């Protein structure tokens, strides 16, 4: 299964279970762990667990065996590693606390725009 198809499968599985604020981050070139991160939150710990379970189930039905799953016992934050795509399903409180979008999604261009500095062609690397 191609990476694009895995991302679509994950987003569909999240939407099926009414996960909230689904974000797909391109982290290629920032980490060797994965290429894409998908972040979403649920309305409660029970919802987070159900959403993560649906992602795992859909992946398995598509022939994907997750490399690993973490956090199923706490259900405040469940991570599902699908190799090129890592899925984070969290409670809204955990999502705000860890702020993965800012950690992984912030680019030099975004930092420059926030500070009013124009990008003058310097590399972000």
C-alpha cells in the first residue's frame, strides 16, 4: 500500500468515528522515524480509545500490520505507528498540552511570518 493510500485510510477511519480537528503533517526531512504524522482528538478517553481502535482495525483489514501501538491503557494519547504514517489520537487536553502541531508543523517560513521577518532565501536546514 502506498503512503498516500495509508494517509487516506487513516483520515477516513478517523472521520468515521467523528475524530475532531484532523491534521496531516509532512515531517519528511525533519525526522527519520516517519514521513507523515496525523493528529486528531476525541471528546473523551473512551472516544480516543474507540477512534484509535477503528484506525487499527481499518489498517489490519487493508493488510497493514502496525509497527506498534502505544498508550492504549491510558487512552489520553494513543500512538499508532504505520511506518510512513504515525497517527496520534489524543484527548483535547493532552493535545493542547503537548502541542504537536507546533512542535512538528512549525516551519522557518511560519516563524518568519509570525515575527514579521521576511524569508530572504536562507535554508531551513
